């Protein structure tokens, strides 16, 4: 049988089925999977905030850059491998496709082990680098010292989920993530509230959920359906690994940029917080809560982009450009409605949302309400940059995707975050958020519109 796209079963699904039904099939499980991933951290924050207090919330925020590190590595090889796999299948290169899957699996496991070892060896210096105040450091050490053991499983669950989705099994990706989250939530209730284990209880609940969900993901990857993935495909190959990294680096840089921004923000909040009425720990605790709440919005938006990814990749490879446009428009339209809803909630009910995560001082709630209303003022534009960045990744234009992924965090957020507080104090950190969201949204629109003009020219040349 020929390996052309028209002669393999995937073309019947990705190449010919209605785009709307494909978006529902792929995006809904992807959104649920992303939401479940976000809930891992939010659930810990809920139990710790109510059982330990605001210093416990600050500790989980200090630990969060390591979680972001896991996500960045998972997306580098997960999205990179899945995109390359779908592009190969769309072009009819069935013999090359399994190498992208196998190499991605191996690299995720290696990176997870390396990150675990580095974290255990340099735990205290890392937490201080991440901006930990002295009164928060012992709690952060206790929490990360345990959760680090789950890093390899977290990476394989998140990154492997993209490979499983590329295999035409988006529901299994959802199941893997949902299973871990349910276990984490149940054990949090037992360990933190029932047994009173505090930070350690939340950490143990997290890694047990990650180990179980990671194990299920490995079982799914061992039974890949679309192509056979054998031992030879797991052996790292420079050609396939570099191609995977090139395509996945947009998502990697986006997460890496988030980690850098968070580290810088924590240190700035500690410094300028000490010069304000809020103190060192309150701004860090509040920002950790609000950024994780905002992660719910991003999870839905990113899930939409991930759901569109196999549709866009396959049809771009098969030169079915109208289907590419339909998938992109569907992701943007739904993402915009979600982002606008989040903006309304953040502006109208900031105190009520913060109160869910435990009690605090008057300054704690005052800063939290201000953070919501100022820093997230342009959150209604946040559907643009993530989806557009993943669009470029999906069509194999890694450099454009990587550039776009860096716009909000590095190019447009870090400079004002560093400069504005010099004259505005801690409020300057808050105003850097809307500046970055506005400029990155405008950039995403310009780059995507230009790319679709190029696509139309290519489409006309085929006629």
C-alpha cells in the first residue's frame, strides 16, 4: 500500500471529517487534560492555604518554577514530537513518523531524571534563587524535597499526553491526567486535613497522583496504534531529536519564559514588598494564587490550541489550507469567549476568589484585589498569543512560533516589570501585566495575518 496521505486511514479523520467535529473530538479532552494539570497546583494551594496559611501559599509559589521546568521539557518533546509525527503522516512519510514518537519518549524520561537529580543536589540555593523569604524557606524545602521525586512522571504524563493525542486517542490523554488529579485531591484531603501532615501531606499526595498517571501514560505509549513504535525508535537519533526540538521549542520557550518571569517577579515582589505596607511574604503568596487561577484560563486556551494542532499539522502537510483556516478560527473564537469571561470574573469578584484559598490580613486581600484588577486587565486578549504561537509550531515554522512565544513574557513583560517599580514601587510590577498582554496580542494578530496571506498565495499556486 502506498504511504500517501490519501491511502492511510488518518486522512479520513483529519483530512476529510468536518473541522467542527474534529475540534470537539480533540480539543475537549485536551482542555480537560490541561485543566486537570492546572488543578494539581491549585488543589495543593487550596488545602495548604486553609490548613497552613498564607506562608504555605507563598511556599508553593516559590516551588512553582520547578513545576514550570517540568512542563517546559514535557512540551518541548511532547508537542514537538506530536507535531513532527502529524506532519510526517500528513506527507505520507509513515516510516519516519514512529521515530519522532520514540525519541520524544526517551528524551522526556532522561530530562525528568536529570531535573530530579539537579533539584535534590541544589535544593536550597534554587529556592533562594526563586525568591524565597527566610520565613518561607523551610516550608518550600519540605514541599519540593518530596515533590521532586515525581518530576519524571509529571513530564511523561504531560508530554506523553500529546503523543497519545497524536495517536488519535485524546480521551486517554484526558484519563491519564484526570486520574492523577482525582488521586491527588483525595489524598490531599486525607493527608493535609485528616492527618494534619501540612506541606509534606500535600507533597506526598502530589507525587502519588503523578506516579500513577505517569504509569498509565507509559502503558498507552507502549501500545501505540497508528504506527508500531519499537525499541529501535526509542534509541535517541540526532536527526529526529533535533527536528523535534526545533518544532517544540516555541512551547518550550513559552514555559521557560514563564519560569524566568516568575523568578524575577518573586524577587521583585519580595524587594518592593518589603518597602511597602504589604511586607515580603504577602505579595508572593497573593501572586502565586492569582497566577494559578489565571492558569485556568490559559489551560482552556492552550487546550484549544493543542486540540487544533493535529488538525492543522496534518492538513497543512496535505496542503488543505482551508481546513487549516477553519481550525484556527474555531480555536480563536472559543478562546476569545473564555478570555472575556475570565476578565469579567476577575474584575467583579476578586476578593471572593481569593477567599477560597484561606484567610489573610487586610493587606493580603487589598493587594490581591489590586493584582487581579490591574495585572490582569487585558486578560481578555490572552487567547491570541498562545494559540497563534501553537499555530506556527503546528505548521512547522518553529522560529516564528518561538519568537511569538517569547513576546509576552520576555520582550514585553520583563522590561516594564523591572523598570516601572523604580518610580512606581510595587504598583509598577502590576502595571507591567496589561502592557505585555496588549503588545503581545497585537503582535500575534500581525504575524498570523501575514502567514495566512502567504498561505493563500500557496493555495492559489496549486489551482
